[in-house]
């Protein structure tokens, strides 16, 4: 690219971040990060009314109906542990229909125990460490919160002693959607499995969150899958799969997961202006 097109400026929020968001000659800010920082950027942009797009946090639902292929759903739901759970779109709230709840929990726990945690440079490793000591302490705190709230810790034992910033796959069962571990973004390998009674309950609980970034639906009934996908307030919904993206498909969130879209033609609208010109001939 020509010199000056791409510039990398490093720094912390109060310095580099504030300078970018408050400067009158910067017309557009795109931010990917936490909801808390996204709100600060939006506040800072009010002084000059610059355009802002935000891709923020999530607490995405992963809905498993009783007619789903439990073996596939159980292993694919391990996507919550991808990048050690440090993914904004991780489906960390796993909803399982009551009739298959216990069976799903067992399969999910068994699948998690097969995951290899260790050196991220080892090609056989499936989960590496968390990004920092601060994040390790944050995740450990939420594990303690889950226990205090009365959820059942069925997999995981917290931080690994004397081995760096490692936390293995951690699973809570018997979770109520009102618990903090089901409502607050942990950004770590912690899954909360919540029961639901029917389709309406799944949609109601799935939408009962301040976030709306992504969702997954597991069922052999594609009509139901599309009904739920339409009813769930999320920017991306996956049906019977754990991941999926395409450069032509827009990505972004509802509610406090942000606004604006990355990828696809919709992303171009964020970086262009519409102008009308009238000319008398």
C-alpha cells in the first residue's frame, strides 16, 4: 500500500484511544472490544459527531433441542472454548431442552475432558493460556461466583497451579439464566448449561440478555430452526454448526453488542457518504 495509508499507533485508552475519538479531523472510528469501552468511545465522539461503529461483547445462546444430534452438538458446543473462551461471539450460555438436559451435560463434560490444554505452539494443543494474569484472575473470580450462586461445577477446577495463565474447560450445570455467570461476559473458558422447556422458552431465555452478537440452534426440524433464528435477537445465527463466516456476509451485533456491520456490502456504508448534486443545464 502507498505510504501513509496504514498507520499503526500503539497506546492505552486514555492516550491513543482518546486522541483518536476526540480529534475533529478523524471522521470515522471502528472499534472492536468491550461494551464498557465502546460506550466511552461513543460518549467521546459526541463532541464532534464523528461516525462510529462498534463490535462489542456478547453472551450468546447455544440452543439444543431434544431432537438434535447430541453427539455432534456436544462436541461442536466446545466452540465456547476456542481461543480459551476469549472470543466475543462465543456461545457461552448453552440451553438444553429438559428431556435431554442430563444426557447432554454428560456428553458435553466427556467431550471437554478430551481437550488438550497446553503450549499453544504445540500443534496438538486445543487450548492455550489466557492472555494475562489480570484475565486469569477475572475468570477465577467468576468461577467462584458460579459456585456461590449455587450452580454445580461439573468440569474444571479453576487456574492450573504454577503453570502460567491456564484455565481448563470449565462447565457449570444447574444454572439459572438470572445468575451472574449467565448474564455477564466472562471472556474465558466457562460454559453455563441452562434447561428450557419448549421453543418459546428457549427464545425467551435466549433473548433475556443485554447482548445480541451471535447464536446457535441445534435441531433436525429446519422449520423450527428458522423460526428460532428469526426470533433470536442476534446479528449472526448458526444452524446445526459451531462456526461459519464469509466475507460477503455482514457481521455485527444487536443491543449492547454494538451497531454497524463488518464484512459484506453493508460494511462499505460505514465508510462512505451520500451526496446529492443538483445542476441546472
